[in-house]
C-alpha cells in the first residue's frame, strides 16, 4: 500500500487535474463532456485508460467531423460509427482495409 502526505493525497483527488489529463492524454476537444457513466474525471480517465485500444492500425477518414460512438458486431467483421457530421456508417473489415458498406444521414 502506498502512503503519501496529505497535500499529495488532496492533489491526486483534484477534479481539475483529472479533467486536464483526460483532455491532454487523449487529445479530446474540451467541448466533449465526460461519460455519464462516470461520477468523476478520475473515473473517466481510468475508463479510457482501461478501455481504449493502444495500437492504431488504420486511420478512417469517412466522417467529416468528430466520431462519437463505435459499435462492433459480435464476429468483428462489421462495425458502425456515428459522428457529429450526422451520419451513421456501417463498415466492413478485411485483413487489409475497411470499406463503408452502408451510410445513413440523420437530419436532427
């Protein structure tokens, strides 16, 4: 068990510190709020740290704005993305590339 002084303990619980770490570590725009599943910025940091892939295999440029959600099929051959550009895109994967196979615009 680690022991630290009261000052370091207080600093490690600071919400502004964890919020800044989330935005800087993952290069997230500051207009993006933390997940409603997390009650603190530290929980958000831990969620992203534990749940985000660490290897980038391909950059997809099919959306024109920030991607908000990604959902994968059970077999891993399809995944869907939603973006602030208003599109839902279903992509198929192969060993060498990803290709948009379905696209729907949401006019909200």
